[in-house]
C-alpha cells in the first residue's frame, strides 16, 4: 500500500552530486548544493525540506560524519528521508544506518557518478527523481538508489569496474 504524500526530508552530504567544476583549473570543488535548482527544473510537486549536513567527498566520510547523519535521521520529524551522498562510500553509510534504530523511517541514499554541474551528461537529475519516487512507496528501512534501481542497504555493492551498483550476490 502506498504511503500518504507527506513532506520528504532531503539531507545533503556532498559527493560528486554537488561538485562544481572550475573551468580554468579543471578541478572539482564544493560550493552550494544544486538541489533547489534541480527540484525547480524537474517541476517537483512533492513537499520537500532540504538541509545541508556537510559538503564532503564520500572518501572523507568517517564514523563521526555517519553519526551526524544518523542523529538527524533519528530526530527528523518526517518519515521519508533522501540523503545525497558520494558513491564511493554510499553503501557503507547505508549499511551503517541500517544497523541502528531509525524510528520506522524510510531512508533512501542517492548520488551521481557525474556532477550535476556538468549538465545533461549527469546522472544526478535522474537519480534524484528516482530516489524521491522510491522513498514515497518503499516500506520503512534503508535503501540505496542509483540508475533507476533500488537496493536494500545490506545487499548492495558498487561494482568498481562498471561504476554501477549491484546486488551483493550478482
């Protein structure tokens, strides 16, 4: 049975999703999240509350940052939560969250392999739309959503040779 269309909390943590590109030096860096622009361009009609928790590369994600994410998820007034996250350690954070009591919430982590700032070549727009759809219909639990698929937190790995997330058993 589908859940009622309530507000979705989006927590921003950084990752490739929100990196900007310096056209002079060729470096990627963090400035601000692109979420509000993405939601407006996508004509999103879902009630959304966006909060930036951190802007870091997921390779820099440690236990302390995961504890911050978990704290906010536990204490969130909404039951549906999307977390933007870098893909390198997204499965680790999803697994971490799945191991703690999160008050019957549905949490979906998503990200991008190509920064949103790169325009139409980015997968971030599609992944965010998919995550927003999945978070509203999945049962409570922790999931990872990439490339139009969702995975249970403890059952997913990133295939480093293809760049796609897959079931651990594949």
